[in-house]
C-alpha cells in the first residue's frame, strides 16, 4: 500500500475550499433541478388554463359558443326570414279548396311563425283567399338578399329584400293571364327562438309603402301586407 508523501499531506482547516471544478458542477446541478421544478409548475398552469377554457362558455353576442356557432344561428335566422317572405307571398287559384280557403297556404306560413303571430295571420288570411276566389289573383315572391342586423340568444332582427309578381285572368273565366311588373319590397323581420327554433314574430316594411303599410298608390301590393279584395282585383 502506498501512502501519500509529506508534500501531499495538507492540514484541514476552516479555510479549506472546494476546488473550482467541483463548484461549477454543483452550481450546474442546482440550476438543472430548479429548471425541472419550474417546468413542472408551468405544465400544471397550462393544464389548468386549458381545463377552464374547455369548461367555461364563451359568450358571443349573447350566444354561448364560438364564432362558428354564432354564424350557424345567423344562417338559421336568415333562412327562416326568407322562407316567411316566400310563403306568405306565394298563393293562387291552385291553392283553393272547395270551401274557398287555402289550407296548404295557411299551414306553410304557420310553420315559420310564432303562435302569437299566427293569431293575427288567421284574421287576415281570408282577405288573401277572397282575392284568389273572386279575382283569380296569383302571387309569387323572389328573395334577392337577406341579412341579420341584430341577434342574441333568443331574439333576432333580419332584413329581407326581393320582389313580388302578380297575375290575374285577362277576362273573367279566361285561361289567359296578365302578369304585373315585379314590385320590389324590403322588410324588417323580427324573430324569436322557441324550443330551439327561430320563428317569425312580426314584420314591417322599410320602403315602398305608406305609413299604414297598405301599399303606396293603387298599383300592385309590395308584399309587406296581406292584400284586400278591392286592392288586388284592380289591374
């Protein structure tokens, strides 16, 4: 066994220091350990934020969900407003039943309106039926554009623009028909959501009608009201 020589035997005192190489190794180890702890804490924070983001709804103009969900609601509102204007302004002699009413016409309209609005519609539907029975009037609508001006979780306002075309027999009992020039319309449609479905609750004209909404002048109706027999029977 070899023993260290006298030159290698150094007394151990309070001033004994750790060699530079050992100090560097210790410092690096401490830094790596601290970095590992911080990484664990960071991952935990990210996980917590992700969980909260996944479980808390994000409101978008009163509608819970992201922009895709909001756009879906907007499209539903526009589609229902368009259907309402098409259905309420499309009828003619082919819709008449033996009793002089248009049951299919009423059914199609009432599918897209609220019960409250349906009560008003039922009061006015006989006027449209009378124009068809007495004057042979036929009416069709075309929608050019729709838009949403306001929307929240259970109500919305849509704008619909289009035109109405009407026709009537050239002579009483004649199969030849006279067609009017398309009359433009632009209306504001109010909708509410009932049991998850958007339904029309009211509508009003924005252009082309007088203050009473009965159609300006004696020309064709603008499609913003149900016609009266005297108004529609006049060419």
